[in-house]
C-alpha cells in the first residue's frame, strides 16, 4: 500500500515537472530556436514603398531582382524568386510584362535590419514637410513626377509629427538592399529617406548632394523608413 502511494506521488511529481518545463519553453523561450527567432526580430525596420523606374534610350528587354538582406513582404507586379524577368521597358518609363500587362514602375516593400546613419540630415517641422520635400528632392535628382509621387506617399505620414529628423541614406541602405539589373544601367539613382519623429527640434549638420545626371539607360528608385525608438 505504501509502495502504491509512493509510486503515485512520484508520478504526480514527474507530471508537474514536465508541465513546468513546457511552460518555461513557451513563456521564457529558452530553447535555441526560439531565442534565434526573438533575436532575429529585434531591430527590424519596414522598408516602405521603394518604387523603381526604368528609362532606356530605346525599347529594351530588362530584368530586375531585389537582393534584400531580409524578407520581401509585398511586391507588385509579383517579384518571383528570380525577380521581375524579361519585361520590355520603353523610353517613357512604360513597362510591358510578358503577359501583356502594363506598369509604370516596379514596387516592393520589405523588412530588414536597417541601421540608419543620422550623422547628417535635416530637422523639419511637420507642417513644413511639403515645402521641404518639394525643394530637396529635385536637388537629389528626382523629376517633378517622381518627386510628386514621393511627396504624395510620405506627406500624410510626416506632417502629423511635430518634427521629423530626416536623413537620406547611402551605404546604410544600399549595402542591405541590392539591385540586380539586366542590362546594367548607365545611370542609377537611389533615394532612400530615414525619418525619425520628434516632439522638439534638434540640431544636426546638414546634408549636401552632388546632383544626378541622367545619361543613357537610367534607373531611379525611391523609398523610405520611419525609425521609431
């Protein structure tokens, strides 16, 4: 009889121990795989609405692939494993895909661990966003149409903040979001904005730009990210 009671107590103890271990795995994420998943999500930034325009000198069959050190979350038209393949680009920017559908740009969004450089940039009052972008984007090399589309997308987001710390990224962006373009363009402009919402203005050294000359087959991309602390 005593042996039966001892056995029952032992089994109950083992059951409670197994349940406790299971709870630790779920709540504490102690297994290596779960830890890796949590670590991988830290610092992830949404790369919002990069769009790509292609302007060849004559009708040209092109392919473009986004080589992102992260994951693509939305593309249009669909970006397959090999990217956008064998579509025809016209000098006016029109893109004709093999299925006959027509587009004016390539669109993608993604998530990656972007480490933006805010050593230089601009502190812009939210209500001054439209005027600021209308001035700075042409200086960087966007056409009126490209700049208008940038502003239409970002203005409703940025103007809601009291201030925004804005810095246009170079290697911090291009090193983790590569573009494979065939044939290779003669001129490539990639405008990528990192914007950090602020409650009050801050001092920052301004950015300057060398301008952009469109020579031969030209490819232009713009996009951005909101950096939340």
